[in-house]
C-alpha cells in the first residue's frame, strides 16, 4: 500500500467512526465519489487533503448566491424508444429577434435558423453548460437536455427492474435523436457534446448518418473520446488502475444493493469527496470556489444506481469508425491539456480521423474545461457558429471569463 493510499484509508476510518455501519457507509461513499469523479472508470484514492476554510468559503459562495445552474428555459419532454422520459429546455432567439433585428445583426440576408443542441457528460446535467448558455442566450436557438437518469430526466426504463440492462452509448445516441425529433424536428443543427455527451453525438452519427448529412451543419466535441478508455490511467500507477478495474464491477453490484447506506456515506464523506472531484475535474491551482462547489453539487446528485448502470458503457465505447459520418461537417475538437479523465491525446486521435477539424487544446485545463476556462470554450464555439452561419461573426456573445487562477 502506498503512503498516499494509506493516508486515504486512515482518513476514511476517521470519518466513518467506530460503528461498523458507518464505517461501511464511509467506504461506500468514497467509492461512489471515486466513480463519479473518474467518469465511471474507477480511480484509486491518492492524497485527500482539503482546507476546511476553502470548503466553507465555497459552500457559502455558491449556496448564498447560487448563480451557476440557475438559467432555465421553456421545458419540454421527449420520450426515448424504451419509454424513458427525457427532459429538455429550449432557449429561443431573443424576443426582439424578428426579421428586422436579424437583418441588423447579420446584414440584409438573414441565415437559416440554426438550433444548437447541448449534450452533457456523465454525472452532470444540462446546467454544466451554464457559461456557454448564458453567453449565447438570445443570439441563437439552443436546446439543453438531461441524459437518462440525470437531472430532471427519468430513470432509464430499460435499466429498471430485476431484468434491467446496462446503458449503452448507442442507447444514448437514440435518446439524442428523440430529443431532436421533439425539440427541433426541422432546420439545421449544431451538436455540442462534452465527455459522454460527445460520445452520444458520435453514436447518433453512427446510427443516423442521413440525419447528419441532411441537417447537421456543425459539431463540437469537448473533452471526449472515440474509444480505448480502458487504457486511460487517470494519472495513477498502472498497477493501481488494473486492480481497481478488476474489482469495480463487483463493488458496483454490492453498492447498488444498499443504496440508502451508500447515499448516507456520500454525505458523511462530503469533504473527502470534494477533494476527488476537484482533482479530476480541474487542473488550475485555484478554481473559483463557487464553481468548484457547483461541480460537486452536479456530481453528487447522480444516484449510485445510475453510476452502476452507465459504467459498462465506457469501456465498451468504440466509435472511431463512426467519425467518418462527420468528415464533411465542420467540427471543433477541444480538450483541456491536463484532462485526467479523457486525456487530450484522445481528442488528438479524433482530430487525426477528421483532418479538416479544428483541434484546440486549452492549457492548464482539466476535464470540466467549459466550467474552468469558459472563455476559451465559448470563444471557439462562437467561431464555429459564425462559420456555419448560426450567428454573425460580429455578434457579441456576452461577458464571460476564466474561473481559474493559472498561477
């Protein structure tokens, strides 16, 4: 056992108290934290130290002001092919966005209306696009949806009950098609996906190439992968990663059998959990505490059942061949240079298969790059939207800035 792992075990023991039940709850809570922060890949616990003062400041900042994730749009519901209800929200072009205004923005000839559909990553919700949503609000029609089992969407019907099956990335592609059919059945589309959301976009392209050919005018793949996730080390020694992978399926099955105990454990080890989330979400030394707290709340909201249902999908994910459906589509491939969950080399591999794609690697950025350095993501996304005629090249996408101190 390494020194850092030994410290983690000692910390768990201290937090979980003397009773056997709370000890099991504490360990279970940490296990769930590891799964969520590592995007269901399973990561070993290293050094888990976090300043109580910083944690208190972060909680107060986000809980008192609560600006992140507060944006709401017109609600709607799509129904997946297995009957799962999928919640989405639509942000329209500004109410003043009639033909005269569009002419003022874009010149005499207004472009065809475009809908931008945002797909979020694992253990997140549509609110993870907070900064991009705020910047684009009123300039272009957008759709934000919650993946099955996340946010306000329903638990996967196919996953429920004793005969439930794990989620597949292909299922998520079909879910995205259901959302498109309900929220934007006509007109050009720009598809934006982060992490699992990017995989969802690839699955859509794989299963519905005609939709891509006829309607998709742009794609942005943020911090994602086309496959080979079983080779990711998550910044840990190979032996530790291999050991976790061997036991993870059994651990997940055990945890889902005692969900109440697990959720109590997550609450009991919240500070421990926060350190893991920050390590695997961000790279910058000092991220805005309110943003870090916002990320914690998103990840903490994902039930253990959902974590378990999605886990097999990631190591089975292989959509490299599906990228051929995007060959003739303008594509932005963007990642944080220090992403430990879907390393930037995976984005480089995607760009290698799409030689016309724009590849952007953001320095000092981790997995949640759109929250850590929103200015970089929004700038490049605005460039893509201007390139496909969704917004004017001169359009003001609103105030935003880095939430991290790169010192």
